[in-house]
C-alpha cells in the first residue's frame, strides 16, 4: 500500500467516523428532547393565568 493510498484511506475513514459520531449525538439530543420537553415562558404564563 502506497503512502497516498494509506493517507486517503485514513482521511475517508476519519471523516466517516466523525459524521457517524455527530449523527449519534444528534439522535441522542432528539431522544432527550422527546423524553424531557422544554417548558418555555409560554407555559409559565398559561399556568399563572389559570391559577390567578
């Protein structure tokens, strides 16, 4: 295996692993958002109007 072939192989493999890691992290974030939805200012205002 020549140096050029080895270098290109390592570059493609490194980019592939990087993109797979980013995809995995994005899926984890989406899962956490579904499990623990964000309660913003709108929900606080609605609960204050109902109680008071």
